[in-house]
């Protein structure tokens, strides 16, 4: 059975929309695209390399993130670029109602409703299934209690508007911090593993 991990770039106020560039997602008038760029130093690149190289066996993407990834990574020719080699060779699964064919090598289209398709995928494969970006897909996974771990890269910036990592309707869950580190530019990496249901009480 597969373990589903959400890897997300997130601001202090929980925004995950368009970290990579201005044109990535300007829906609802979002004007802060590319907010992650000032923090993407050498240490950040090394951290991302470790995340992909050691802990992803399968990649799960929504349509928009698939289009972004498929438009870039297959064309990276540098043999020393470890992330490109990993992404291009690993199995990729795309949850989309609009795509009919996938041109990026080793890509597979998930049919039907996303939550049902991903639940089946978790039963069918072994290892780590990692999803990145794809905020709408992540919201669906949260609502159906399908996320096993989070790997969050929190940038020290507040945007005040945009799509958030946790939407209304996410399934209640408790999490345990399993790893953390901070890059030179102040991006905090935090890994959380599922720890059952929340417990409640009174403080004081």
C-alpha cells in the first residue's frame, strides 16, 4: 500500500498559490505569483534535491501542475540535474477531467473522481506517492482523509490573500513533527506524520 505525502511551498499565512512565477496561477485576481523566488537560495535547492531523491517513488499531480512540470522538466538536458532525472523516470499519475492524453514519459491518467482514483492508487502501488502544487487536488485529498504525511516548506512571508493549503472541510487529524530544518534564507522545512485523531481538553 502506498503512503501519500503532500509536499507544499507555503507562506506564513498558509498560501500555496503560484509560488513559482507570476503567470502560474492568477485566478481570482492573485497578484503575488513567484513569491517563493527570493528565498530559493543554494540551500533551498539542496533541500529540494534531498526531498525528491530519497522519498518519492510516484508523483501525483493535478492538471495545472502537470502542465507546468511537463513543460519544463523533460527538456532539462543537464545529466547532473538529479531532480530532472528523478522526475522524468518515475511513474506519474495525473488527476484530470479535461486531459485525454499525456505526453510526458511514464505518465498515467487517473480516470473518474479524483478521491476514488487516488484511494485505488494507494491500494495498488507500494512506496511513497508524492503530490506537489495542485491545490485543488490537495483540498480533495484532505476532505477525503487520504493524506498520510506533509512536507512543508514555509517561507517567511505573509501575502494576505490566495488559495490556502487547508480549506474549510479538511478532515480533522493530529500530526507529529518528524523532521525540521531551516535554510539560510529562512525557509523552514517541516515534515509531519499522521498521528490519529485530535484530542481535546482544557488548558489551565
